[in-house]
């Protein structure tokens, strides 16, 4: 009977049975491939964690620059820096062709000076002594009977002498006559500026706070220290020799 049933089966039934037998095998083959595909994902996760560990904490933050505190300048150094800045601005204005002198003008009008009046003052710096006389005029400056440009060829010293006049607004309104002796060129320029500032306070006492704030009325007592016996200079000693 069994042989007869086998013979009765058609070729189509045989093919259907073969496909049913092959389906489980194909499903079994597909499962490992899916597992293989999942393995790289599992490997990528530890790699990402290792990269995160290698990154330095805070590496993406921007650094903050902290500027060092600058030492406080003395009145003499501030005045010197102002003189250099004014001289630089003047040179730039000459190059551009702009001769505007109102940039340093005083905020208020200068006081009226009676005709024939004169104001005397003495200025000192290092070992230089300057006797300054202010009289009504058009801004002429005479030092030891010589013009300002002839006595002080350097623009820095010329600016130092004119600083008190420019700040107070009296530049071009008074003539300055100076007798100066002692010291060097820099000391004489500082002495004249000191004397001019003192003379301006005689004309108008309200100028004193502004001139004092800028250091023009301060007597700078710094001088070169004298050489001591047995030394090469004020503090420098001869080289020590053991034998």
C-alpha cells in the first residue's frame, strides 16, 4: 500500500515538500548573519567610551586671560608719559596737515591779566634752578635770552616746558622769561616746568588742583647719589678677591 501511495504522489507535491524542508534551513542560516551584524555595534560602544576617557576634561573651554597688575607710576613718570603722548599727537597732526591746537586747551577761559603785571616763581629739578617770570603777551618763551627751540632742540623738552601752559589754557596769552642754571638738559626742562606751574598758580589759584594732580607742582627730589670712599660708585663695590 505504501508503495502505491508513493507512486500516486505527483511531482508537484514532491516540490512543495522539498520547499517546506528547505525553509527551516534558510531561517537557521539567516539567524547567525544577524548575530554577526550585531557584533560590530557592540564593539563600537566600548571604543566610544575609550575615546571619551582619552579627552581631557575642560579641553573645549576657552582660556581666560588675566592681565598682570601694572605698578603705580610716580607723578614725574606720568608727566613724562603725557609729554611723550602730546608730542606724538603733534607729530601726527603735522603729518596729516591738521594743526588744531584746541585738543589740549583748558576747559575754561584764562583770567585777565593787567597790563604791566608780572608773576615770579622758582622751579627746581635735580640740581637745576629756574627763575620764571610770566608777563602778558602772545606766547613767546625766552630762556637765558635764547628762544625755546634754540635752547631745547629736542621736541620732548619743548613739550615739557609748554605742558603747564597748555593744560591751563594760558598758552599764547602770556610771555615766559626764564633764567636757568645748573644740572643737565633734562633737569633744566623739569625745573622750568615746575617754575611755570608755580607762576600760573600766582595768576589763578583755582588752577592749583589740576596742576597738582598732574604732578607739575611736585618738587621731584630724586638726585644722583654721591660716590662713597672705597667704592667705585654710590653702591658698586670692587670685585672681591679671596687671596
